[in-house]
C-alpha cells in the first residue's frame, strides 16, 4: 500500500471541498472496497477524507410518504429497518443477498452505490484494463468473460456494476441527493448516476470532483408485489451472474404495471423498458411477480 495522509471531515461542505481541492484525494467511509483496492495498488490516493462520522446515518420519513436514507446508513441497518422490510421488501432482499454480515455492518449506502467493478482483469495489474489504465486495452474482450456485460458495453470495456442494492433502488425509482464543493446541493434520479463506458470507462459516474452523496430518497412504495432474484455461482458471498428486481401490480386478473431492473448484465443497473411494456396488460396469477423475475433471469 502506498503512503497517504488522512483527515476526519468536520462537515459536509468541508469534506466536499477537501476532496475537490486536487486530484488524488478520496472519500472513505466503511472502506470495504477502497481499502482492498489500495492494498492492490489499483487505487493510490495521496490523501483520505473520512466521512464516516458525519451526521448521515438516519432513515427518515419524507413528506411524500417515502424514505430519506442517509449516505452513511450501514447496509445491515438498512436491510433490517422495519419500514424497509414492510414497504420496500425488494430493497431488503437485495441487501441481504450481497456480501457477508460483517461487510454489511461496515458498508455504507453511498459506498455501495459507488463501489467499483469486480472484473478480474481490473484487479489483475499485469493485464491491460482501460478502466484501471486508460488506453491500455480491455483484456476481457478476448479472455474469460462469463461474468461480463451483455448490455451497454463498449469496445473499451465490458465490466459490470456489482451492486445488488443499486438494482433494487433503480426499480424503486430512487433519487440521489448530493452536496458539491461550493455548498450547492442537487437531487437527481439514480438512473443518471452511473455512466456507460463508451470510450472513457475510467469515468464511472456523473458526480463532479468532490461531489458527495448525502442521501438516497425513495418515493412512496409502488403498488404491487416486490421480489429480488439473484443467480450466482455459490449460495452466499458472491456477485450476481444475473439478478432481477421485479415489481408487478395486478388488478382484475391482469398486470396493470410492472418494473424490471437487472444486475450483473451491464456496467450500470439496467432498467428493462421492453420487459415492462411486454408485461403490461397480460393475464396474471398469484405467482406473476416470481414468474416475471424468472423470465427476466432466463431471457
């Protein structure tokens, strides 16, 4: 691990300004992804700004009837929250399907969204990787790519985004709240957070330098049954080969509306507008949500 300096942030704006001050400065919270990457010298920050003690650990009701989830809420706390379990079971299921209990205790909400790919070529410093070393090439294209993208990839990169939580939040139409280095805030849809690789796969999000996620906002629970399904190589502590977040609203024996988001298949959580349109108006039974999820997994 390369030498680095460290400070504990004293406030939201101060933290954003510190990271924006010059290249090579990173936020750190739970550190479950960043510390691993630093050990492998894939990430080599010169300075870390610790935001884990900032007042961002609350889950609050919104005036709309949804939830505002602080950026530092641990994954384990979010999965266990009774409001999440009863009103957004999809999100709780997705969180519990990811990582181990120990990692969920440390991993933060914002950190989960911003974790980097688990592509093995990204982690292997001896192999070309445009995401790690822009312009060097993409080893996955001619290598073992069973775990790589089938949607949204480019000639430069076919790595997938690893988050289960982000897939569920995409289906729930979550929004992201941030603060920038000048103190300005903004709120935008989660679907606009992650970028497709194009010719610049090393630029992974639409966040500006120093811009820090402060919360995730969930709208009121959508009508219908919610379900998260995940296919992986082993029963626990494994990233998705493919996953599906499905929400299906049934009335009078027919599907009134559906939401389908997929993970493990693209560089960002992938919302399937085609699948949603195909389901609308179809006959429905008691197991419709599970059938829709299974169809997406197999299709």
